[in-house]
């Protein structure tokens, strides 16, 4: 690689890192080629169809996402390796490193889709609210970080979020809506909400702490990969069968985040 290209990469990484620090999110446009997205779509569709077979009741009631796509449960060995290779490709990992550095750890993968019921409401939330107290949620704003890297598989309305809320606690309106208190609903509009439309090939990088909600639309299918800083409590969420086999690491372009997770969890 030429010195000029290296300089451009460093400048781009610095820009992404700075925008993330300030806003809590960054959109990287046209990151993936059509061929990369086509391959990913095939893998995700295979997972989704198998997942639906086992989770019809949940899907019928309220499901809008699934998780652990790289586990051994729904994909065969070759499909699973292909998905692990996609996550560990240079295209994605250079953006992961830009935000989290070389110590980034692979944490999980998720798939987001429309609810079966078109009248089902979306909901404002911060990811940690489902396992932390309010006081712990405040503390989580200071780190360690969990970050989503979202790859849309169709053009979609995307996500609505509150810029800067990844490091700023809720104002009274936001807290009432998020927690559905004082007569508010978690699907009510927020005055500071910003809609982030996404196109096929983009990457949306956003903090798990940021106040956000998914936007359901005519089409919605987005693959999220979650990475985190090396923290024992965060990595406790990692499932061992979602990681690559040691013998397959050399088949992955950039296996650094997997190796970090495997090394850290082996010490716990």
C-alpha cells in the first residue's frame, strides 16, 4: 500500500473516531460491494428461515430481532465460517479498529426485521436498560463501550436516535418516554430525535448506550455485529459456540477481534 493511501486511511479513521466521540454514531457510506452484500444476504436469509421455524410463537407475538447468528444452532459449518469471515473482513474491521482500536472484542451478532403485525409500535431505549439499574445505566455512559456495526441488506428508513445521548443522561421528556412513566409511551416522538436513513452497502456505527429506536417500514433487514472493549462483565455475554474454531482463524482476513475475545475469556 502506498504512503498516500496509508495517510488517507489514517485520516478517514481519525474522522470516524472523532465523529463517534461527538455524536455517538457515524454512517460510513458505500462501504461494501454488491457482491459482499449478496453473499451476506444469502447467509442471513438461511439463518432467518431456520430461526423462524423454531420461533414462530415469538415471531407471531412481537419479535423484531434475533441474535447469535454465528452459533452452531442454525447454520451449517460452511455457512457459519462464511459469516465469521464476513465479520472478520478488512472492510468491516478497519471501521471497528477506527472506533475501538486494536483491543476490540467480538461480542455478538443480531438480525433486525419488521414485526409481523404492521401496527406494532417501535420503542425508544438504551440497550443497557434491560440488564442494569438506572444508576448503573448512568455509570455505563462513562464506559466500557459496546458498539453496533449495522449493515443494512435493503434500503430502509433506518434508525432514529438522539445524537450525543451516548454520553449524556436523559432529559425529563426522554426518561418519561423511555421508561413509560407519567403517562408517556416508549413510542412517543422525542423532540431531539434524528432519523438516519440507510442504503445497501452502508455501515451505521452506533453506541449501545445511545437513546434510539428502530423504524419499521416496507422493507427492513439489517445485520448488526456488536463489538466491545475488553471488559469481563461485557464479555460474560459472549457464547463460546459463536466464536470461530482455533483451526479456522487463519481463514479469516482479520481475526483480531475474535482472538481478543478468545484470549480474554480464557483467562476468566
